[in-house]
C-alpha cells in the first residue's frame, strides 16, 4: 500500500489534487448540511449579514479560491505549501460551486428548480477529478518500464481519439457524455454514434431534411428523459435538499 501510494500519488504530484478534491467534497457537504439546518430553523447557525446585506457563501469561496489558486501556482507540487494551497483551493471551490446557479442566473435561486444546477455541477466536478486521480496512466511518474512507456503512448492516443469523439457527442447535445468521454475510454464513442438530441446543433445541421431521423431523435430523447428524470431529481434532492415548490399563479380576474 505504501509503495502504491508513493508511486501513484506522491511521486507524480497528485497529492495536492487529492487534498483539493477531499476539501472540495467535504466543504460542499458541510455547507449543504448547514444551509439545510438554517432553512429548517434548527441549530445555532444563521445567515451572515453585514449592514442588512445577506453575504452569500460564494463570497468567501471566491476569496479562498483566489488565495489557494495563486498559492498553488507559486509553490512546489511536492511541498507543504502546495498541500495547504490545495486544501484552501478545494474549500473555496466547494463554496463557489455550491452557488453555481446563483452565478449563472444572477439571482438567489438556491432553493428553486434552477438551483439544482449547483448540485449537478458539483457532482460532475467531483466525478471528473476522481477519474483523473484514478486514471490508468500516472503521467509524470519516473522510472517507467518499456511496457509502461508503451502503455503511456497508447493512453495518449486514446485520449486524443476520445477528445474528438467527445466533440461529436457535445455537438449532439450530450454534454455529460462528452465531458466524461474525455477521460473514460469509449464513453464518448457511445454518444458519438447514437442519435443526437432534437435541439442539438448536430440535429439542426443534419436532420433538417431527414424527418424520420428527427422523429426518432425526438422519441428517443422523450423516453430517455422520462426514464432518468425521476431518479436524477431524487438523487439531487438527497444530496442538496428538495427545492421549494413553485408558487401557483392564479389567473387574473377581469
């Protein structure tokens, strides 16, 4: 275990990335617990205000991200300063992305349907960083054998191919598949060969004069969304809390 840790985490300089990911996930989870307690009126926590102004936690998050980012750039990957900077950066990123929806909409949508985007972005970010840490080819590791060097070249070729396939998947409106396809082999291939979503640039470009393909794409997107929308919403509610119900608008009376 010690040899594996030294060879795959410490030697290639991945320890700061691991610390940043851990701080990122822990900060997000702790923040969500606190805001849910505040929402329920439980515990000793409350909103931070200054002169009547509600200070969102994205503000200290930006400060921590800037400090940690510049600290990481100015430090050695194998030093203690890099580890501390990574933790600070991870904490700041966790606070910032927890309010990603606020930044996107420029509005306090934390407990609305639009606020689900924050949870989705956090989960996606954590998954991608985790995949980078668990990647097959530890680039930067010294004393590789000839077999390992051959594997490294193969991995580089696969990454280039996956990236091209990811661009196709992205143009087909499959954002998550495209992002994961850059890292995970063959994932982007699935998104590249399957039908595009009907509102994607690929569909507008290539399905305009193919009504059957456009109809199949619409039907497949409908069945996919119907199958996975419920489980995805349940997972988001479990992680980040259930949004407030939308207010019912009564029809105007004349």
